[in-house]
């Protein structure tokens, strides 16, 4: 019963862990380079959730300085994650650009086929 | 008089200038779009930086105080702070000096290997990478360090992808995957630390970690694990090194030269910084589970990567495997968890950077002349390119750890560190691993000096003066650092003592 309670009250952390592991699994298990990048993106996204979960107060609003509001969520994690999202997007973009170039050079984006081509040459 | 006035006016802003100059330079390089002009601008910036960091190192050593710079005048735990203490000044100076010394080599090498319309972009990436690495070293904020880590990584991926062979793209892609996983694990670790301490400033985390640890030690230990694994990926610590050999082998020569000496070193710095000054103040490093893991992985890397180097047919890949093996020494020194070991590790950061940069410079010169670094094509080059290859031999001897070279000094301190612990097996392992490095360097030397010139080597001759100069500066530094250790051990020893002093 206690475990269930932990699960229900901390469900966001379990989602974080699930996304993280799922992303990592895709990166490791898939041979398609674009799918790998999607996995990588998922993996990074899980971290956003980790930070945001910690910054959220139940019932808290945005940090607007006004007597009408008493509880604020911590804005710092949000700012940090904004930065992390930018980093994530640029990594993803660069990764996709590389995949385009790889496709031009090898004619495929499947890792095993690419390795076979280079070993043959 | 004017000069002195300007200097005293600018001096308080040195810490930010170290990052700002290359960052602005990158912007201008991207706008100029003229290869030679970009090179000139890059060289100017690259030569100003070691002056700045050298002055800071001098200041820190003389006064024994830390230089602090508050960005936008926001006080320490609230704003981002740049801090220069002995450790960061040492690594800053190393990176900037390497970054400057190799600049004369850059122009012809880059002009030869990279299409003219991409050269400016290459210098842009070089400066961005430099800014990132220096930022990692100077910042006192954990999340800021992540941002700089990604700045340097993203620009590195681009530099690697500019290599001539199509495998460069693949190497870059693999590094992108591994590097991003590493950086993300690091952010997870920082996030956990932030959750338990409520701070991102290294010193502030350190001071709050004690109470947080007492309340709940799980997240702190998890953070330690995430950060160590994440940074180990960036360090290319065995078995997380698989990206490195391909990345170094297929990147343009100049990129390899730069990365081999600096990129992994900045990651090592960040690991030392976190292990000793952040975690170390609450959890004595000796009692951290991390120490033994680092020791074991360092040892494994020293041997397995060195064996891989022995059987390698591509000289650049051979040296890349050797880099993994040498990173093993550095991590071993950290894992020894005593002052001698850490002194050895920090001094080896300097010495290995000097030697490996020289070796890759020589291979860069070979690429410039014969366009290949396959071991078979290198035969007889010793007689065709004597100036290049004598310098290569000197740096190679340093790598083997022959007395009278820089490599010997650091191995000596590592052995001392192991002896203090009474771990004879590790002493034996260090000697044995050095013997393996004699084997793979010996193999390449044999090809270079004792064989008839190959077809490719037949017409080769020494590269122009501009390319030889950096090579000889670093080769002579290998010998110089073998006799006068004030610049390596002399700086590293007090830093190592201070790092352990923070713990007691």
C-alpha cells in the first residue's frame, strides 16, 4: 500500500525515469540514425521533467509579485530548462544535419549498412 | 604609462575576457568569410588569451587568493560567478597556451584540408570550442558549466564532421550521441544536487551539502554517480571511450591537434572540481565509492587502450588510443586519492597535452605532405622529413616516459602515490603499461626510421617553417618539462594539497 502511495504521489518522477530509460533504449537498440536521434531527444526531455517537477509547488502560481498571490513556483528551474531546451534543439538540429550529410555520402541512414559499405571499400 | 593605466583598468575584467574574446571572435569570423583574414583574427585572439590567463595564474600563485568575478554584479549564490583558483588557472593557462602555440600551424593545414568557403566557419567553430572549454574551466556555476560543455561539444562535432573522409561524418555522429548522453547525465546529477541543496554555485552547494547529506544521502550519492559517469564519457575514460579514436582519426588535422590537448582536459578539470571541491568537503574523497571505480577503470584503460594502439594500422588512431590510455593514467592518479597521486594526475594533464599535441602536429605535417597516415605509407619518412620526425621522436619518448622527458616526471609522481598507499600492484601496472607504450611507439618509430621510403613518402619533405615551429616549441617543452618541473609539478603540487586541504 505504501509503495502504491509513493507511486501515486511521485508519479512525475516515475514518468521521468520511464522516459529516460526508454530514450536510452532507443539510442542503443535502433540502427536507424534518425530514430536514434529521436531517442536521444526523449532522453534529454526526461531531464526537463526532472527539473520542472522539483520547481513546481502544488497550488503555486507563476512568480508574479502581487498581494493577490501567496505561493509561487520556483522560476529558476524553468529558466534553466529553457536553456537546456535550446541546447537540446541545437543538438537535435546538428544531429539531423549530420544524418542528411551521411545520407548524401552513403545513400542510407541504417548503421549496419553504412558499416558494411565502409568495410567493403 | 598609458599601457599601465589600460592594464589596471582592464585587469579586474580578465575572467570574463577569457570567455568573451573568443566568443566575439567567433562572431566576427562567421561574418568575415575570408579564410586568411579569419585565421589572422583567430591567431590574434589566441595569442592574447595566454597572456591574460598567465597573468591570472601569476596573481593567484603570488597572492594565494582566488580571483572572483561576479557577472552583472549579482552576488555569489544568486548570480553566476567566475572563479580563478590555482586549479582553474593551471588548466586555463594550459588550454590557452596550447590554443596559441598551434595557431601558426593552422593556416596551411586548414587551407590544405578544408574547402576555402568553409575555412572561416572552421575558425568560427575553433573559437567557439575554445570559448566553451575556457568557460568550463573558469565558471563557478554548475549549470553554466553544462552550457559551456555543450558549446564546446557542439562546435567540436562540427569540426570533426569537416574531415575529408566520409567516415568523419560518422565519427562526428557517434560522438554527438555519446557526448549528448554524457552531458545529459551530468545535468541530471546537477539537477539532483540542486534539488537537495537549492543552489548551483559550486561553493554554495559544497557548504549546503553537509546538512542535505545528513537528512538524506541517497540523492547526493546518485548525483555523484550521474556526474561521474557523465563526465567520464567526455573524458573518454575506458569503457566510455569508443567515440574518441574515430573522432580523432577522421577529424581535420588541426582539429585533432587542438582537441587532443585540450578537450578531454577540460572535462577532467570539471570532474576534479566536482569530486574535490564540491563533494569532497562533505564526503572525504577517500571514503567515496567513486575512487575505487576510477582506479579500476583507469587501470583497465591504461592496458586495453594501449593494446588496441599496438595493433592499429592508422597512426592517428594509434595515437588516439594512446590518448585513452594516457587518460587512464590521469584518472588513476585521481583514484589514488592522495596528494602525490593527484599531483601526478594534474601534472600529467599538462605534460600529456604538450606531448600529444606535438605528436598530432607531426602527423598533421605528414598529412600536409603525403595526404595519408596509414602506417604502411609512413615508412622511411624519418629521412625524408627529418625535422618533423625528430620532434615526433622526442615527443614520443616523452609519451613512453623516458627519464629526462615530461612523461617520466608524472609517472614518477603516480608511482610515488601508489607507493604511499603500499599498492605494489599498481606500481607494477604503471611500469608495465609504459612498456606497452614503448611497443606501439617503437612500432611507429621502426616504420619511420628503419624502412625504405614508400611510394607515398618518396617525394615528401619537411613542411614550411610555420608548421614546424609549433611542433618544435612543444617538443622542446617536452624535454624542458622533464628537467624543470616548476611549471607542471610546481603548480600542481600546491593545488593538489589545497584540494585535499579542503577536505580535512
